[in-house]
C-alpha cells in the first residue's frame, strides 16, 4: 500500500533538546572548544541531530581524556 499523505512530524517533549545537548566542555581544551563552537552554530540553525553529535563528543572527551 502506498502512502499518499505526508506523515505528521514527531513532537518531542519540551526540554528534550536541552537534555540532548547538555554537556560541559573542559576549560582550555581545544578539542572541547572546537566541538562546543560547532554545537552552538548547529543549535542556532536548529540542526539538533548534528549538534547532538558534538555534545556527545564533548561528554565522551571530557570524561575520557580529562581525568583528575
């Protein structure tokens, strides 16, 4: 069977993007800073899926490379 009408967009809960993009770059780290800049630029363009990739990289890098 072929669909002739477009599917309705998915509506995510309020605050979901904030949770998805939640991360803290490590101060004075060039890798974290570069990912943060990309995250902010993509977030401003409402490209949340791409921004989330950078948030994930910041979380992974901060926890794996900057142990105290």
